[in-house]
């Protein structure tokens, strides 16, 4: 799991407390999609609703670079 993926999972947990892999996925590692420099994290909550968080990979790289 990348640092950005871990941050998205932490953010989702902070918002919803308990999260679960989306649909028929059997682990969170299968709940990420990458498209045009963005990382999307799909997950479900206890009420079986699906949620999506999106982060920009370039923003993450810039944050990790020393000033």
C-alpha cells in the first residue's frame, strides 16, 4: 500500500469510523483506481452505501519533497 492510499484510508476512517471493502472486493488493496494522476478510493460503510475519496498524486509528491 502506498502512502497516499494509506492517507485516503485514514481519511475515510476519520469520516465514517468503520469502513469496509467495496462490493465483492475481499480487501482494501482492490478498492483503489488510478486515472489521469488521481487516486480514487472506493469503500462501503456499515449501511452498505458506497463512498469515494479522490486525491491528486502530484500533490502528494510535492508534499513529500523537501523545501
